[in-house]
């Protein structure tokens, strides 16, 4: 059982908040188009911070817990890349000017951290009280994996998203971004700008990804501290990673299929754990080192296969996948 003191929790949260504050200040202070060099430096910085934390954590609490952290971090980082796909689609759909994309991404990251913090607390409580929650989480991940694999060559239908459509109905929306404002007044009447609709869309995406990613990382570790830090460090580099890889995302044609396989694998792992605890100790469990190896292997194969595919077929284009088919395809 991992024992984390209140001081360690407070220090960890303080470091994460400080790093997030730097992102917020930079995005608000000097809105600009982030180039490849700047995005690369920030991405490397956040990855080094995550690795440095993992090394400290492993040395302080043991290699077993360290392996759980790194497995959780890799799972969340790979899922966050799929998250970036959807962010790109939202930015493109709503024609978000490049100088305002910082604001949208930072909002998305802050909201994702808040939502995932809530889901982590709820998930940890449920798992500690009801062991059958491992079974439910496992079934949820397998269902998600099947849906994602079925619709792996589709894009989410952002415009027809119920949250976005509701926001448009409730508030009148201006045609332009009005200098990056969220709300404005036209002839004395209060209007939302398209930026508000974009933030609503990002919030809906964050909610969906939190519902998937939290059970996924609980499949790697049962420790709330590891779940939180793996999520936080994976999300902190998301803004820089967006500008670094958005031109390369189209080449990861097999990423959705790979993520579906990872989610299904973790789902099976959770069900085996439930069976081991509630049915019989003779039911085998999947050890963390094996989980880490399988996840890394799948990501390597997916990445290499994607690059080979797009090199041989330049017209091939990646899609983030969708959990449901579009309406016109369902008819």
C-alpha cells in the first residue's frame, strides 16, 4: 500500500499548479504563433519533468510503484495524443485564429485536470468500497475499445454535438471572434462569440476523455496519487505538443486502432483483477511490468506501421476515431 503524506500531496499539487500557471501566463501575456523550435523545447521540458518525477518517485517508494507510474503516464500520454486529434478538428471546424489557440488549449488543459481530479476521487472511493467496480470499469473499457475500433476511420461530429447545439440555441453567437473575447455586446445585447462555442466543445471532449482515461489508468494502478500524477504530467505538456505534432497527426493512421487495443487489454486486466479478488485467487493477474511492455510494444508497432503506410500511400489520412457513427451513416 502506497503511503503519501499530506506534505507530499501539497507539494505535488503546488508544482503542477505552478507549471500550469506558467502556461497560463505565457498564453495570456504574449499570444503568438508557436513555431516548431519553441514547441519542441517546451515538449522536451515537460517530458523531462515527468521522467524526473518518475525517477524520484521510484527511488522514494520503490521500483514497483515507479513502474506503475510510468505505465500510467504512457497510457495517458498516448490517449492525450488522440485528444489532440479532436482539438485539431475543433480548431479547424470553428476556424479558430492561431493567436487564440493558446487560450483554447490552456482552458482545455485546466478543465481536463479539474474533471480528471474529480473522477479520480470518485473512482478511488468506489474501488475502495466496491470491488465489483473493477468489473464495471473493465467492461466500460472493452465497450469503448470496440466502439473506437468500429469507427476508427471517422472523425467526431463536432457541429452536431448535443452540447454545442444546446449552447448555440441558448445564446446568440457573433460571426467573428471579436479579438478573442468570450462574450461581447452588440447594440446593447449580450452575445457569445465563436470562442465560447469552441470552449464548450473542448469541455465536452474533456468530459468524454476523462470517462475513458480514468478507468484506463486505474487498470494499471489502484493508487490515487499515481493516477493523479500520471494524468497531470501527461496533460501539462499537451499545449506544446499540440503545436509540435499537429502537422504530423495526419500520418498516425493506425493510432485509433492501437488505442482501441490498449483499452481492450487494460479492460481485460481489470476484469481478471476483479475475478482474482472476488471469485478465486487462482485466476491469474497481469503484472505491471508486462502491462508496461505490452503498451509500449503496441505504440511502437502502431507508430512504425503508420509511418510506413503514409510513406507508401501519401493519400492516407489519420482519424481520431469516434465512439459512435454519424447519423447519416446510421440511417
